[in-house]
C-alpha cells in the first residue's frame, strides 16, 4: 500500500538552489501546516459528524428509555431486554439469518463464475463484461419496482412459467416464496457489482502462472483450484465481507414490496428497525435493536477475516 | 494427438463460457429491457402479450410516449427526478471538493499524525451508512435539516472510499514532478491543481462515480430526512407508486426506466476508467 517517496518531501521542506534565511523557512513551515489543516479538515469533520458521531450517539441513546410524557431517563439495558423479548424481533432475526445464509454464498459463487468466465480471452468477452456489470448501476428501488411488476400473478415471469407448462406462482404474495423472490431481486444488482471487484483480481493474476500449470499438465479445473482461487484470496475476502454487510442492511425491497410480510416471512432486520423507529415511534428501542443487530454482523465479519486472511 | 485433444477441450471450454456469459447477460438485461419496452406501450397494453409470451413481449412495434407525458404532467415524479439530479450533482461536486485535497494531503504531507488520521478515515468508511441512518436522522431533524437539499447531500459528501481511491492513485504521481513544481514557486494548491488533478483523471472519474451512485441510489436516508413531496427523490417516489391504490403501471415503468438508465449510462461510461483506478488502488489486487 505504501509506496514511499513522500518521505523525500518531508526531509526536504526547502526546495531550491539557494539556502533561504531562517524567517523564510519558518514562514514556509506555517504555510505547510495551514495547508494541511485546510485540506484535511473538511473531510475529517464530515466523517466525524456523519459517521462516527452518530455511531457513538446510537450506542449512548440506546441506554436511555423514552417515557410516555416525553423526555428520557437512563435505563441501562432495559431497551435491549424489551426488544429481545419481542417475538416479532425474534422471528425477524431468524428470517434475516436464513436470508444471509442463502444470499451471500449465492451471490459470491455466481460473481466468481462470471468473473472467471469474463476474464478469459475470448472474442466478445468485453461485450458480456459490460452487460453483466450493467445492473450494478441501477438503483435498488428501480430494480425492486420492475421485479415487483414482473413477479405479479399476471406478470411476465408467470407468463414464462405458463409457456413451460408450469402452474403460475404467487411469488411475493406467498410466505414460502417471498424471501426467495427478494433474494433473486437483490442478487440482480449484487452479482454485477461484485463481479467488478473480482474481474480486476482475476486479471491481475500473472499469465505465467497459468502457463506453468499448463506445462505441468493441469486442466481447467486444476488451474482454477490451484492458481485462480488461492490468488483471488484478497479480493474474495473483500467481496465476502462487503457483501455480508450489504446484505445485512437490505431494506428497499421489503419496504416497497412486502412490508415484512406475508406473515412476517420477509421481516428483515433493517425493516424491523425502521418500523420500530418510525411506525411505532420507539426510537430508543430501535437504536438498541440496531446495536443488537450490528454486534453479530461485526462478529461474523471478524470470523471471515480470520479464516480467509491472506498468507496464513 | 494430445495437442488435438487439448484443442478440442479448449473449444468446449470456450463454448461453455460463452453459454454462461450469455445466460448471465440475459438475466442482467431482460428486466430493464422489458421495463423500457413496456413503458413505451399504452398503459392498458402493458399486461398483454404475456399469455403466451411472444416476440411482442419484448418488442413494441408502435411505441408511444404516453407514459412519459403522464410522467412529465404528473409533477410528482418529475419533481422527484429533478430533486435526485440536484442532490446527486451537489454530492459529486462537494464530495470531490472535500476528497481531492484530503487525499492529496495524505500522500504529500506524510507524518505519523497524518497516518493516524488516515487510519481514522478507513475506520469511518467501514461504518455502513444505512446502519447509522436512523440515529443520524434524529440529529439532522433537531438541526432543522429535514426536507432540505443540504439534509439530503451532507451525509453523502464525506466518502472514505473516494478518499481511499484517490490517495492510492496520487501515490503513483512521480515525486519529481512535485519537487519541480515546488521549486518553481508553485503553491500547494497550484501543485494539486496543475500536477495531480490532470494526471489522475481516471481516479477522479472513479471517485465521482462512487459519489454519484451512492447518492442516486440512496433510498433509506431520503425516506427518513426528506419525506415532504417537494423534496422526495426519484427512488422514494417510485417506491411510493407501488403503495398507491390505483397504480398506473405505465407511468411507473417509465419512471423506473428514467431513474434506472441514467446512472447505468454514467456507470458504463466510467467503467473502464473505474476499473483502471481500482486495479491501481490495491483494494482488489
């Protein structure tokens, strides 16, 4: 990551043929310091105010209870207990866990397959590369709205099933199929997005390694498992972590299409938190729920780091 | 003999790959294609030609712009698209204005303090924004930023990923150029403007794309901070279409087509530059 070089600047604050006088030097140091402050402050202030401060505030406020007459009082972990006892939360947690266990491997395997296929040198690969990346730029709300219409009982997906001689399916209206439908919708965007990162990784693998493997008589699969996969470890770890976090925070499809239903079958955590904060007005409970949801997510990400750390 | 067998095998492998790519391409394109084609039908014709499917499901022989006229006349979604354009361009401009000097400072003014500060930037970019949208929303409301462009824009301008990407790219600028410019008496701002920015255009395009996509697709934050109809952004407006009692599917698909295609075009255009800058960032290498 570090490329050095900047050290040269630090050690040579004075550039020029003549050795300047002391006052000039001090003045330059001041200008340099002021420049640093001016250049870095806006970014740091924005990151503190919009990322770190709200995180700290959420944790702090989750310890305070809202009273019915307004105002708050310290309640320790009382909000956490309230949320943990709520059966809606428990069902939502189960649903979100099932969702995560299916959607993450599904997206990563698909993204890996496409990345490998699209990195190979064959005519037309560039065309498919652009096409498969296309959904990554589409806002999730747009994808959700289009799929919402397409999956209607009288929509084109059921038209397609009809042509195959299959019975029409309820999709989003059925407690058994709604979550699977949401997985397909979020993967339409997700897979294209992760392919971007993996294609770069595959293309960075030196071709000489493949040539060496070929000389050793390795076939396509052998090359995939002994060259591609080990050398993709870093981008794969990044994609796994980022994908896990992204899928832990899925919100738009639930809010727009199912509102957690039918029968609580799509009540993903982010929607449950939003519901608690804005529909029920229990903001402090919602903050406790956010913390309770992020702790397992962070733990899972930490485990992923440990298991997949490169060079171990 | 073995050479011929391996050639056959290679041909089979290529065929398999083309097949996989074609299936993926179809799955990527069909939903949007269908939406665009259907948005060019009259509203009553949208659910026709589906039983059975025919070539007319994915093609429209007499396109009509009725739905787009409705969209323009409706006002609501027209205003929403305008709001999205305003908040997104504001985010890209302000975001770059913040990220470029910061990335430059992290590269040029190297010290232990600056390194610590950079670690701090990295940590903040690991905090997923959606997770803190709800607490941040209550802070912004108490500051009176509800239903304002500033409220929509501010949380998106501090983008750690954009800073990270630019910094990795700025490292690639030869230090001799900086020294030469400084010894000619150029100010730090001048060095940034006339050496680093022109040399790192792909990275700046990449950072702009990150900022653009982040704001254009953002849904939860606008829903919380800008619920008033004259501040609704396009994705939220589209979502509200679905909940309406009498849904105009034609207008809805037209709105989806406009909202969906605009960033996709930007994205595909910027893709080659973005790839190049990602490869150099070391983020994926």
